[in-house]
């Protein structure tokens, strides 16, 4: 694992370089609200190999994984900050242009905000994206708060985050705050003109097909969807063969 200094903070990342002659778009993986480099498990490497080994980047956002802690409380605009202030600098520092952004949950929303602001990307893979707050999201996140208080969820997160308390409270507190109920990024969608692959499990406790419907109805680029029967929120754990194949096919078609 390497680290990148950004505004006085350290960001941990893992980068795999393609061949010098490789002109394919780099793959950039953006994790979920409780994720990190390590919590992606083997998914980034599996996708990269299935794509023929282009360059790929996985990093933990500030506050996550082995990156520097992030101050709390997190603002309602925290995903905009990551999309518009952090991600562009990370890409520039590592010399990555026209990436394919592969985002999960919060990471998918960050990818949409980034592309919708006009930052150049080759395409977007959106896994369990959210563009507005659903009641099931609040129910699921409330259940996560209760699990954190009554189970070993905190110690388990501590295996993957230097500041597990900060990660959980930052994410959970802002999502359950009254100000977050009106969070909505549907206004950025008409500015997304690049190809999109949107993926949703039909048993996701945090979101429904309404998210994919909203994205499909508003983006202006080619749109594909994949619904994973029986799939929950973390689709990149367990049997990921179908998911890897779908993502790799989409990415290869953009090369």
C-alpha cells in the first residue's frame, strides 16, 4: 500500500500500472460509505484481470482505511466534496486521465457528481447507487446504528479502518441527520453524457430500483442496467463471477 499527501492528509492507495503502450482507460474504484481499499476484497484485481490488466487505482478516502482521520461532523455535502475536491486531485497527482469510475454506493454517487460537473471520464459503473434518500435507506442505516451499539460491528470495522469510530459515526450521523432527508443529486444527471452501467441487487436493504430508474431517465449517455436477483448491498462479496464479467465486458467495450 502506498500513500499520497493531500492538503496535509495522507491517503492510502493501491495502484497497478498497465503496460507503457496501453492506451485503455484506467479503472478507478470508489468505495462505499463504510468501505476502504481492503474492503473491496479481490474485486478490483478480478475486474482488472478480466479486462486484460489496464492500469487501476483503489484508494481510501480521507477518514477511511489507513488514510488520515476526517473531522466530524461530516457535512451533508460530503460526497460533493469528495467528487469535486478530492477525486480530481488524486487523479491529477497520479497522472490518470479519462478513467472509468467504478463506484459502490457512496462511491457511485461520487462518480455521478464528478462526471456531472464536467470532469472527463470514459464511463461509469454504478453499483448500488443512490441519487436521493429513500425510506428504506433510513431504516437500514438506523439498523446499522443499532448493530454498531449492540454487536461486534465496531471491532470488525476496526480491522479495516484506523479510525473505525470516526468512519461509522461520520457516515451514520450525517445520513440520519434531519438535513440529509432532502439530499438529492438528480440535478447532475442530465450532464452525464458518458456510458453508464448501473447495477442493483433486488434485496438491497439500502436502496431500490427507483434509483436506477431515476438515473436512466435523466442521463444522456448510453445506459445499461444489471439487476442481481437476491443480491444485497455488497455485491462484490461472495460469488462475484456474474458481476465481474458484466463490469469487465462494459469496460472492455469502452477501450
